[in-house]
């Protein structure tokens, strides 16, 4: 009886191992076959066809700003190999600040949006009744903000005081 239990347990463990290995192989194949999201036609991005050249890699920013993955303005520019860093700078300090109290290198107050966009799109004109490029080209805003900075000075204006790092973790740094 004890010998039968050992044999059955061995069979169960072997079957589980084979199942896990098969599952992993299937998942790896699915990942390899799945196209990159930015290469697919984005729903609200007004872009005809896919990218014919390099596509910007915004994955570093999407770690925290996943809401911009697939957003019209972001997707359209990424297909043209223009990434977050091209407009907002490398923002290394912002990216490494787990408490998110360090602003990105570049932010744009409403008054600065159009002049910045015209740096790459000099012949673009605003549609009648519109004041800013982003009124027609993507909803490039954070829906929910826990921090707000002055977009010209980078000064922290509003902060919900929720921190990822505890006081003890900060002392260890």
C-alpha cells in the first residue's frame, strides 16, 4: 500500500512538471507571436497604417504612466519614433523617484503647448474655435493626479503625502 502511494505521488509530481513545462512553452510562443502594442493600429490614434520605420520605446515611462500606452497623441508620435523623452526630457531623477515628488525635466503650461508643438509641426494651424493643439490631437493629460507641479518652475504645488518609501527606508539610503 505504501509503495502504491509513492508511485502515485511520483506520477502526480511528474504530470505536474510536464504540465508546467508545456504551459511555459505555450506562453513563450504566444509572447513571441504577439505583435508589439505600438505596432498595431491604435483605436483612438489617428494614424493610417502601421509604422514603416523605428518605433519609440516608451516602456520606461509606462511603468508608472500606463494610461498613456495607446493614448492617441502618444501612439501617433511613437509610430514616428518620437518618444516621451523627446518632449519631456530623459527625466532620470523623476523616473528614479519612487515617491514621485520630483517633476519630469520638461512640462508644458497651456500657454507653451502650441509653440512647442510648432517646433516640429511649423505649418499646423488650429481648427476654428480651438485654442490648443491637444484639443484635437489626443487627450494627453493625467486623469487622476496625486502630485501637481508648477509647469514652468517645477515647484511641487499639491501632494497627497502618500509615500512608497517609509521613513525607515529613507534612513537606509
